[in-house]
């Protein structure tokens, strides 16, 4: 292990990356202290994977970049195109590079002082590189998983039913977001480490038929091997009876409670709160309960946004924004955006770090926004962790549009 000037270390790393014969794979991840997220193909990304693949037109450098919700792949012909792509990636403020070659592994870590710590290890046994390009996207739950059969997503032979493909995709994408959020929260100490005697407590507010409740339980307990206990809450007794039957079939220890989100009582406060497609202000009820319980992690996918939309119809539109609210369809879409922006701002003000990301592609559902919030140990005064707007910006926004967010009322951030 040795310390080197960052430009020199990046140059050495670049030489490894452009070698189309010896590179096996490489990963760039994280960001340098105090800098923005790396930017690839017009998107903020947290991780990039590189490897060479053999296409019909010859060997190409395959670059797969991961943002909050999706993976995007681009191929660059070995040679000048690959060199240019590598140069662009090395210019981005990634905090770590891990490079695998046929005979060695190389690790580059950027320090707080922007020096580089390099570590190289020679392999005991050389490896071969997989140059194939047709890789199936790994599934978090296999098509024949018992939970998918019990939920009617897969048939008896373990194949996804044609009519349930969209639901399967929704489950998979949700689990990817949940997995990443849980991993990050555990790594940062924002989520406690569960034990068999004190499992991770997950509550799904407005669970309906509990597709995602059961999927979360199955993935976290069986794949991640984390002790978990799930509770589903819904106003319908029919949902509770159905879900209890599925839990019995799967031999899952789970609770299903009948009641409104706003007044349901739980024996212990949950660690993780889920609220997926709860209608209109039911999402606000769920977020408010999460704040009340001081839940460590919250994942909420809002559904319709009637409340703010109705307020916009009656409040005078501030100049020069009348073109936005003049047409009903634009006003409704703006109401969606404004509602979730205000929800995110309120959660930041009460001590959460919040990301607003795409849940699934809009081709599968227009309700594809997800609010992902993790509770901080304390509310930063400088906005470094909650990062975005100040309370003054929030006050100015609601005053400008003449709206009162329901979540603000529920958590006591307004006199309304």
C-alpha cells in the first residue's frame, strides 16, 4: 500500500482500463469528499462498472453506470473511443476505483486531502476474462420463488404469468431500491443491526394485498439473511384475511392489522416504513406516522395528488406562472411535482436525508416516483446532509403558490 499524487494514480489506473487484453473488470464508486456526484451521460451516478466484450464489430469497452434506480450501458470500440470514455470517467470525482486484471487486483482510494492510496495484489492463480455481452439481469427473486407463486405472480410451474409481468417488474425494482437503502443505512449506522431476538421491524401502511410486504420479507430474510418481522396495515378486513392466509401458506410470521394509517397502534415502533401507492393524503398520513415513530428508513411511492391540485385551482397563480396552470393537464402534473417536492422538503426539516427517485419506468406505471428517506442522528444546521433547500426557501415556495401541504399540518410545521 502506497500513497501517491492523485493525477499519477489516475494515470496508472487509466493505463489498466484501456488494456483490452488484460482487463477483467473495474468498478468506480462513491464520490470524493465535498464534491458533487459523478456525472455520466447526463445523469448523476453512484457506481460504474467496466469490462471488455466481444461484439460482431469487434472488442468494445462496456460501461454500465448506475444511478438511483436504473442501469445504463454504453459500448465503446477498443482503441481511441475506449480511451476517450476512460478519460472522461477518470475526470469524474469518484472516490474509489477497483480494477481486476488477469494477474493482479488494484485498489485506488482518494483521501480527504485528495491524495491517492494505491494497493496492488498479485493473484496466486491467474483468471480468465468473460468477454460475452449477453448477460441476463440478475433477479432478486427467482420466477419460481414460493412467494411469487403464493401471490399469483408466477404459475404453478414457476413462470411469470403474462398478465403479471408488470407486477413482477415492480416487485424487482422495489427490492433493488429497498436493498440499496437498507445496505446504506446499515453501513452508516442509521439503521440498527437486527438480531434473531430483536428482528428488523417493517410496517407497510396501506398494504392492500401486500405484494411488496411479502417480497420484502422474503428477500431480506432469505436472500440477505436479516431477521425481519413485517406488519401490514390496511382499512379492509378482506385484505387482512387474505394476507394472513398467504402468510400461513408461506409459514411467515407476520401481522396484518385492520385500521386507518392515521390512528393504527403498533406494539413497537417500526424501523422501516413502507407506503406504496397510498392515495392522495394517505401518503401524508404514512409519512407523518413514520416521523412520529422516528422510523430509521422510509420508502413511499405516492399515488394521486388531489389535495395540492385542488388548492391550486382555487388559489391565484403567481406571475409569471399562469401558463403552467392555465391548462388542466399541466396544472395536474405540476401539482404532482410540487406535492412531492414539498413532502421531501418537510422530511428534511424534521431530520431526514431524502432522495426522490424513479420507482419503475413510466411505461409500466405513471405513478413511478419514490421518496426514500433515512433518519439522521441529528438535524444538521448547515444543510450538509439534508443538502438542498433552507427552511426559508420552503416558506417562500408555499407562500408563492398559496398552498398548505397536508404533511406540514400533520407534523406541526404550519399554523393551519
